[in-house]
């Protein structure tokens, strides 16, 4: 593997950029470009504005380093490479095969949206040359995108113009449009774009697919460990969280008038960028009933079908990571379990003492684990089933009869070395939230670990399935997998269980669901 000193120079609509060549371990010639701007910096008068197109530059812009990450709440686990954060964050990174001058072949494009509850995260964690090794070497152009986070990207004052709601979604729209206009310069096919996201990033992918402003720019979707249900908010909830932020920075005038909203906006425009770095625990999300998502209510949006193929799923023990941040839930007493079960019941809109048949079966399942001395596992599974797996079921309830195929996975493989953070916390082991990303990108996004032979085998299979799906809408072709991946039907939720011995199961998550 080697990086050549002289890099590729590409002439874009906005100007020339220079990147890097990279020779993979398997001898594939690739190229990549880091920190490529796709809109003007959203600073000064452009703070809280929709992204503005770039002016053309005349020199060659060197794009060989990651741009600053978006202003955000710090994630102690994330590998950010020491890259600082900044309000000037509207950049993307492109990785792809390097064609010979006479080779006009175009490759499928994968645009990746990182997760982080819309308050943290960046493409830096997903690496650079490793993407060339795992995805580009198999024939794909990959674009990783930054967007505004926190209240800079999702401020909402119950007003359609002060400021424009869902600014982070407008950023992603601008990135999609940039891809549509420029990606053929990188041997990417603008008419074959798959948008892939993880966790809250998957929710943003689904919102892009549902928006009349962007859905025609997307040809397939990959939803990793999430969909819109994991961060779906009402306007009221988002506004309350914005008010909480305003109070935390000293604003006290909360009159409900458009004039006062403008005063708030003027006040916020005068703050330093660092004042938007979040110092309290809160998730954010886009809202409907807006220009970007013009649905009157959730019911109206739920009636909209995604008219594209979808590949989606989650890790087997999603709750391991979430329970880590709520360690008290694993204390050795039954009260915590009952309180958690009641919280789940209430969040799903169920009567605690008048549960559905499925909820009753779930309760019995967790109770059996507890009686067998597996209380920690019961709580960890309960959290994962509630936070992630149940939302996969909700998606299937809405879309399983779609004429476009849905391919499900359950990621079961794990390397003990990837779970060192669990030492002294729980004896439960298994694949957890985000672990599949290491096998797609060839690099752990959080705690680094060395790949074993089995890890490499699983990585090659999953990456190939994603390349196949991005190419044809079917993970089985053009290059056959070791296991035939069946799609969901109206009666069977066929699931590919990804591990060192990959297999198909007839029900998603062993049929475990609450509703």
C-alpha cells in the first residue's frame, strides 16, 4: 500500500481540487479527497441560513486533510484524530477507484451520513485509506458528509422562517445536489446514488427519502441500526429543548411573537461559535410540517411509501452500549427492571396492566432470563429491543408490502477485543450499537482493535453485500454471497444473520417485538 506524492487534480464546477492517490493492499489504484467544500461557510450573516452555493475559486485547492468537525458535544469514545471543531463545517470527503484515462466506467455512489443524535459525530471517525481498502477496491465511490449539528443545525422557535427549520437537512440536500453535479468527475454514477446512515444518521437518510425536495436524488437506502422512529420528535418537543438551551445561555424573554423570535435570533447570531457547544444531555431531530418535510402530521407521513430498495438492520445486543451509559440499570435489584419495563410500556403508548399479546410474551421472555440468573442480559436485551429493534418492526409494518424489496440483517459477529470498555461493567458479550461500522469501513469508529481472520471474513462479506446492493438494489448480485440473502415478504421477515457462519432466519430478531 502506498500514497504517491503527486495527487490527482479534478476540475469541478467551483474550481480545481487536489487529493491523494492510494494503492491498496490488493493492488487496486484508488484516490481520495478530504475537506472538499460543498457550500459557503455558514458563519457570520450566514449563521441560521440555508446553505449558500460556493463562489468559484481560481487556484488549485489542496484537499488532503480533514476539515474541522461541526461544533458539537464531545463524545469521549470517538476517534476524532485530534481534528478541532468549527462552525465552518460544510465539507465532504470523496473516495473512489482511479480509472485509466481511457476507462469511462462509472461506479455506484454511496453517500454516508454519520450518527450521534444530531449533536455529535463526524466523518473523521470513519477514516480515509481504510475506506479505499474495503469499499472502493470493490468498485464504489464513497462520499462522507458533514452537516451542522446541535442547535446550529436544528434550532426551532415554532416559526417557519425565524430561522428556517431543519437546517441540517438543507445541508444534506446541498451535499446531494453537489454529488449530482460533480460526482462523474470522480467516476461516480449520479443516477445510481445510495444514501447510507447509522443510528440517527439513518433517520436523516429516511427523512431525505421522504422529502419531495430530495427523494428523486436517491436511488437506494441503507439504514444501519436506526430509522426515523428513533429520533422522531414533535415540534413541541423540539421547541422545548430549544427553550432549555436558550435558558442555559441566559435568555429570559419568551414571548410568543414573530418579533420576539427575531430578537432571539439576533441574540443567537451575536454569540461565539463555542457558545453552541452543548453541555447538557439532549437529543435533537428534524420536525415535520415544514418546507423540507411538508406533512401535516405523522399519520400523513406514514402513508408515504419509500419507492426504492432498502437494506436495513441492527446489531444483536444493541442495548449493551446504551446500558453502559445507564450503568445503574444493571444494579442487582428487581426494582430497576420493573421501572424500566414500565417506562418502555408508557413510551409505546401501552397500558401497563393491559398489555398487548406481544408485550406480554416479551415480559415473559425477560422474566425467564432473570429466573435463569441472566438479569443483566434481560435488561440489556430489553433496552436494545426497545430503542432499536422495535423501530425496525415499525418500519416493516409500514413498508413490508412495498413493491420495492427490503433486505434485513442482524449483525451477530463480534471480537472480544472490540468490547474492552465492558470490563468490570457486565459479563454480557455480543455485537452492540455501531460495531458493524468497523466491518463496513475497515476501522473501528470508537475503540481500536486488531482484526482477526474471522473479522476479515465478515468484513469482506458485509462490504460486498453493500457494494452489490448499491450497484443493483440486491445484495446477492452481481457477485454472489456465501449465503443467499432473501428479502422480506408480507408474511416473513427473512433476516441475514451476519457472522463467521452467516445464515438466514425466518423472523427478524427472533420474532421479539412489543406491539
